[in-house]
C-alpha cells in the first residue's frame, strides 16, 4: 500500500467518524432528552424521546465510537504522512 493511499484511507476513516458524529447531533436535536427526577430519593434519570430504532444512537457508547473513529482516522493519516516524509529523507 502506498503512502498516499494510506493517508487517503485515514481521511476516509476520519470522515466516517465525523458522519457518525453528525448523525448523533442531528438525532439529539430532533429528539431531545428528558430528565426524570423522583422526589423521594433525589435521583434523576434521563431518557430520549427518539423512536425505538434510533435509541441505539442516543447511547454514550455511540458518541465514544464516533470519537474513536475520528481519532483512528487522524492517526492513520498522520502515520501515512510520517512514513512518506521518512521515505523522502532516506531517498536524498
């Protein structure tokens, strides 16, 4: 795999993570989260108004996965660029 292809694949992975983040934010704006507090034990719970299929998007794990995907894409991109610059330095 060439260095340019490695950098491009990192950009694609990072873009996919940004897409996941956009889906999360749009779902959060479209279906707000409701805070339910009980008076007797002073505990609060949060629930989303999203329909059943979108409930999985409204989990903290989905946000973590999108952030990890963005980070992995940036790591791949930077690693590809580093390998490319290292190969250019050895070629001189």
